[in-house]
C-alpha cells in the first residue's frame, strides 16, 4: 500500500452500465466515434467504481467506468462524443491511497482489498473522500494471474 500524488487528468466516463457495455462504448469513442472522427490512443489505467457490499460503510451508490485520456487533452480539446452517454470530465490533482493486487478483481477480492485499504488509512489517521475505485492496467484478454490492478481512495 502506498500514498501517491496524481496530476489532474481528463476522463471519458459512462455511468450505470456493465463493464463490458461501458468498455465497448468508450472503445468506440477512442476508435473515432466522436465529432471530429479522431482516433485517441488507449491509455491506462481503466478506472471503475461499482457497488461493493459491505456492512459499513457502503462504498458506492453508482457505477462508473472511465478511460483516462492522453495528457495532451484538456476539457476544451478532447473530441466531443457522438454517444451522449459518454461524459468528458476533468479530475483535479489529488492524493490517493492505493493497494496493488493481481487477478481478475472479483467482488470478493474488492471487498477484502477495500477492508485493507480503509484499515491502512485509518491506522495512519488519514481522512478519505468519496468511494474507492478500481484501476485496471491490462486488456480484458490478459490471463487473470498476469493482471495488475489497484484499488484507490482519494485522501482529504
């Protein structure tokens, strides 16, 4: 586990869809299904948040799936999505507590990692903001044992 400082970034995000559906929408967007018909390089990580059942706290009340846009894009330069379910969002610089793990990031894994991450921040007396989010670094066809994932939470 570690604490990182992330720079501001631009995200292409969809809300309320399964990972597969959201991935498809965002992949179409970066493949040129945007107002300028511009192809956008795929970057990592892919970021998602989803409802993780726990007794306390409830971690999320919404599901999102985001592609990080290349650093060359800003709010007014990112191609406008044709698919209006895709939102271009600017995320400010922030500090994040992160735990790294391998595998497919199952609900059971996420619950355990969330517990570890919240325990870590609590032991250090850190104040968290918002909900934990999953960062994935590999394509969907990567075997589970080779996948790199992280679970992060923004620090106040």
